[in-house]
């Protein structure tokens, strides 16, 4: 049933969390944002303004706090992986109650971190496909004409997953339930890792990677797919390459944009996760390792400035 509103907490009201929270608010769900004090004050005072290719332009009021104080039905975690531990300090397990935890992060390692803090059956695997950016506190630019969420929970009753997906769909988010957590996490990472590592290492667009670094692209995709399959996902190398070939030539990765803007990139959460999985399953990944080292050097340069 989707006729009863869910209480929702959004941890990390950036491009993804701000958009999801605003769409749920507009659909009638009470949403509280967990954010740093300055951001929390700005959201509470001014609400959220969304400029969206899919949902139109709209404004909703917002309530934001530095620390969650009351149970919710759903906690959406949408921080960068680099900020996850600090952000979760604002969500005590006793305050969350029996609510579901839906992380919309890059990589795979956050699952273990979340299950150290919250009951395993409440923590879902989630992935979002969207182009959405926070241009200022409380201001979200949603450029893509889609917002697609996939969820799975190997330890969660299917009825809870189906109800969650129905709530998201009723609010206007294209949501579906997958049969396994590995599929949700690795289907995204199998494309994201090669894109992020190659565009960041070479300071290149996706089109430039396709044209100038084709052999390396194919090698990295093959290594990531091997790690994914060893981890339980059924990812296909040609499908990943085909998707890479169809993305706009001017596409840049978020890791690349973070480096160029002087922000700490998610090098370890994306590239490091692939190498750890590969090593754990005895998969050789030399091309991925070389690119990861290059990206880590760029991250070190950001940290030093």
C-alpha cells in the first residue's frame, strides 16, 4: 500500500539527496535532512529549490537537523563516500528505529560500514542513475530527464522492498527491485569505475577516452567485469563497452570534476573497491591498478592544496 506517507530522513542533501528529498516532500512525505549545522540552518530557513528537466521547477519547505532524533520509515544516505563516517554520526542507531536504510553511494564497501552501525536486514543495496547537482545550499539542478533507482536486499523481506519501490514510484521516481545486492552494486560500478578512472587519469572526456585510449578502456572494463562476476554479479563485458560507446562524447565523470574543482575525489570508493574485490577473488587487474595510482596522485595533490 502507498496511501500512507512515510517519514523520511535524508543524510547528505546534495545533488542526489536534495532531489530525492524534494520529490518525496512534494508527494506528501515528511522529510527531515541530516546535515552540517550551516547547511541545516540554510535549508530550514529557505527550503529546497529544484530546477529539473523531469519534474519542472519547484520549491518545497525543508526541515534540517545536525542529528536525527526520532525514528523514520526510510533513511536515504546520499553523501560522498569520503564523508560517510562523519555523516553517519548524525544518525544514531537508536534514533533510526526499524527504518530501512537506502544508500545511494558509489562503490560497494559502504555496505559493510553501514551494517556495522545498523541491523543488517534494514540496510539495502541501492543505486541511482541521475545527473543532479547542488549549485548552492538548498538549490538543486537536475539536468537529466530521468531519475532511476534500483534496490535489493539479500537479508530483507521482499515485501518491504516492494513497498519501498512502490512509494518511490508513486512520488515520481522510477524505482525497481532487483533480485540480488551484487547486481545492483556492480552493474553501476562496472561502468562507473572505468569511466571515472580513465577520465580522471587523462583529464579527458568519455569521447576522448574512446578515441585515444581504446585498448586501455577495453582492458579496464574486462578487469572490472571479472571482479564483478567473481563477486556474484552477472555483468557482460560487451554490454558495458556498448553502454560506454553510447554515452555523450562530452561526458565527464564526477571524480574528474571533483579533482578539477579541488574537491576530494572518491578514488578509493570507486577504484580501490574494484582492486580489493579483484584481489580477494584472485583476479589480476594491472590496468586498473595503474590508473588507480594515477588518480591517487591527483587526489594527493588536491589534499595538499
